[in-house]
């Protein structure tokens, strides 16, 4: 969602909906949107590195 809409345009409730959990459930894992964004970037980077290793 961040890549498609940008950081500022993605509200927490839409992130929760896309993840299939409640907004309150999302806050059990992350303090704020910045933590979610950072986790998404790390995950994306890890995925790219894994793909490179498989080449």
C-alpha cells in the first residue's frame, strides 16, 4: 500500500484491513505507522536480497 499510495495517504485502518486484522490488533504489533513502514521496507529489502541469491 505504501508503494502504491505513498506513506502519507495510507491510514492505519486501511493497513489493518489489508492485513486482515482489526486496527487494535495492528497496534499490538506496531506502535505507529512509521514502524509498519520500516518493517515493510526491511521485508522488501530482504525479499530482493533473497531473489538475488537465487540467481
